[in-house]
């Protein structure tokens, strides 16, 4: 953690410079450029107006992206790749799924990489090769998706894959071509049954470079800092809200993000919500039987995750209750309506809602109905599963425990 303290210092410096209390030191162009990028992002966050709490979410998003830029360009190296966690709790970006852990490392398209490990029992894991987007996991061009289950697995679940421009001479195992545009590899691991699955062990090394890295130089620092600054500016100045058009408020639209960072095997429905304390949305649809994975979540106005460890801001297909008629019904609201399938918008009157449908044979087709919360019982079947306040408290306690155990392993 020590190596990240300098970024905190710069962010503190930003707070004073953005208020006109100080100016970047003359003769320090890297620092000046970085603070200018941060200031521009904060000014963009402030220019949207509206709820001051939404403005605070936008400013947090700016600071998060500055930190993400540091991790991308200072903690990953195409010559000596290591997985770095991205879109992490509690402030994931790009509508990250609470069921998914996201790791990444930069790569050199001219390199030869060995990826190996153990499959274990996680629902599925997938490697995605692509170009860098203006925001981590968003906007880049996908160049290939490689599910671990499509590799040759040993009796113990072990696997090995080579990733390179050409198959290594004499290599007979799993090989995938590394696209000449490749800049980054993402590792997604999706867990459906929280607490009872084990994430895959996945390791990566580059084979065609020296064994030891050279000492970082002043020129290397300047190059990485410039890249971090460019990322921070691109990720914050014009990205205070998702740039992809979103359908009308309190509605869902089916779309695919396969050209902008999403999985090619996955469809989405998403939209905005705008609710007062006395209102609710009912999200209803037939529970699909053919999907490998599906879930529903709500985020803030920047499409950054709301707290999903201590609040039920999401449910996946194994968590929610399906009614006797084969339909799922979710209740999205500020106040707890006392039903098992409550989606807590965590104090946000406005935000983004989305559902993922992965490897489904039938089309995604959830629909939305806005109602008065006081009339909820008139819109739900008699067999709707309900929970008491004590049961909710215990369910949230268990939710936080199993997620902490996963994230802190």
C-alpha cells in the first residue's frame, strides 16, 4: 500500500488547487498536467448540477479513475505481467457485476505468454483480450474471449494455454493467437453460489524476455505518468455518466456491449431509475432455464456499483425467489418492502439498473412497472416470499460474510 500514498498526496493537492488555494509547481510539467487532468474531471463532475450527493458520486468516480490509471500504468508491465484487481469493491466502475471479480494485466502483442492454473469450482472464468478503452473495462475493442472450460482440463482441473502471435515451435497444447492490436487481458470470474464455490487459480508469465526486470528509470517514470494522466483525463472529463445512449427513465432496453468491452456471449437490459421514497419498480419476467448466468443490479449515476456487500443492491439467479407461475419479480425501491426479492437502491433516488443474460437460448425479456409502494401487495402474487426485519438483517449479515471471505482470500 505504501507505493500508493503519493497518489493520495496529489489528490489532496488537487482539493486545494481546485479551490484556487495553490498552484502546481513551475518546472514540474508531469505534476502540472496530472493535476490539470484531475481538476478538469472534478469541474466536469460539478458542471452537471442536480443532487449534491450525485455530484459527490461523480467526484468519487474521478478520484477512483485517477487511482485506476496509476494501477494500469505503474502496477502492470507487459514484460512482467501480474494480475491487478480492477472494478473492485466498493467502487467498481462500468456497471461491474457483484458476482464477478475482475483482474487485468497489460500485454505486448509481440510477446509470448503462458497462462496456467487450476479450474476449481467457480461457475465460470473467462480471459478477454482487447485494446485499452477510455475507461477500464469500457470502450476498448474486444479481440478474443477464452473460457477456461473450453481449454483442455486435466483430471485435477489443471490447465495451460499459450498466447502469442504464432504457435510456439513444438508446442502441442492449447494455443490462442494474440492479436497484433492487443494491449490488455482481463480475467473475469463469475460466482453464482456465494460461499460454496472456489475461484480458479490463474497465473501468467511472459516467456520471451529477460528473467529480471531492469531498474525503473526517470524516463520510464515520465512515460508511465504521461499515460496515467491521459487515461485520467479521458476517463473523467467526458465520462461523468455512461456515454452509450440509455432508454427512457424507469424502463429497460435490450442491448449488447460486445463491441465496447462486454462479453460476446452476454446480452443486457438496462435503463435509468428515478424513484421517490413512496415509489417502487417491479421488474418482472419469465425465469430463464437455459442461461448459464443472469443477475440484476442497480448502480449510481456514473454506473459505479452501489454497496453490494452490506446492502442487497443485486441478486443473481441462485439468490432470488421464483414465483409458482415461473416468473421472477424484483421490487426496486428506497424503503424495504419486506419481500425477499428486494433490490435496495441504497439511498440513490436516481441511477442505473441493468440485468445480464449470459449464454441464454431464450431472449432477454424483463419488463418494468412503476407503482406506489403502498399498493405493492396488489401487484404481487399471494405466494410472494416475504421476509421479516430480523430475517433481512441475518440475510445481509451472511451476504457480507461470504463476500468478504471471497474478496480477502
